[in-house]
C-alpha cells in the first residue's frame, strides 16, 4: 500500500493553523496526507519562520507545500530548503508583489502594530526568485469582498484583500483565477481541486472552471 504524499499547509497573517482545516480535509479525501503548521507572522516573519520550521519538518524533508496569503511566501521559502528535490508549491491569494492594503495599514500606528514583523514581508515585493526545481502554482481570487476592500479601499479586481496583479510572481509554473474571496478560497471545493491537481501534476486541471 502506497504512502499518501505529505503536504505542508501554512496559514496566513492573523490566521490560526485551524484555518487550513477544510482544505486539509478535502486534500486528505483525495489521497494526500496534509499537516498544518502554525507560525507567528507578527513576531517572527517569513525568514525566521522558515528557519524554525525547516528543523521541525524532519527528514525526509517534505516536497509539497500549500500556503494561504502570506503563508504562500513562507511555502516558497521552505521549498528552497529542499536541497535540490523537485518541490511543488501552491500559493493561495499570496501578495508576491506586495500588498497595497498592507502598505496603507503601515502608514498609521495601529496598522503598524497589527503588522509588526510581518510588515516588510507583506508590504513589499518578494525579492527571492522561485528556487530551482520548484514548481509554483498561483491561485488568485476574483470576488472582491473582504476586509481589505472595506478598510483600506484596495478596490478591484481582486479577492477583496489582495489584488490580482499583486499575486504575480516571476518564474511561476501555473497561474489561475477563480471566483472566490480571500477567505472563501480556503473552503472552496474548486480551489481544493485546483490545489490537488497542481500538487499531483505540476499544473492546474484544464477543466477546473467547469467543476
């Protein structure tokens, strides 16, 4: 009996590890072994979290990662530590180009307190290249309902928190837009099917919009 492929799930800023549980359940139902790992973006940031989690993930090092929002940046940073193994990462609503909503929050004292150590990671563009041997699939939401739009006026098009153009990253292997918000993508069956397809094949299913 084959061992289910291990998948590391990484939550976003201000979210608990539990936020990845519905997606994890859907992945488990189609043959994966998901494991959700907690980190504290406001206290440790992406680089520090990657160093800590890399030692926690053990040996053999995992090669499949899914990150929501800022967790997508952490997923790529962890994939870079896989020592030349083929890795696959799916980033859900990740602001690789930097977040306008976060930049606006960072202008005021309460916003800077909310971001803390995550500020540099979420406000500016991702400086690191996609690691060699890493296949990166990006899911962008197109339903503009969310806190980012209400509080900081990020506007359209986007998922209500992260704009579509902010999810772009040079060197990605796949990119898809789906009609979900920044939060509803975590409970979407269509998103889960897209994630599973990319983790298995390194590309998104061609019929994903018909599911």
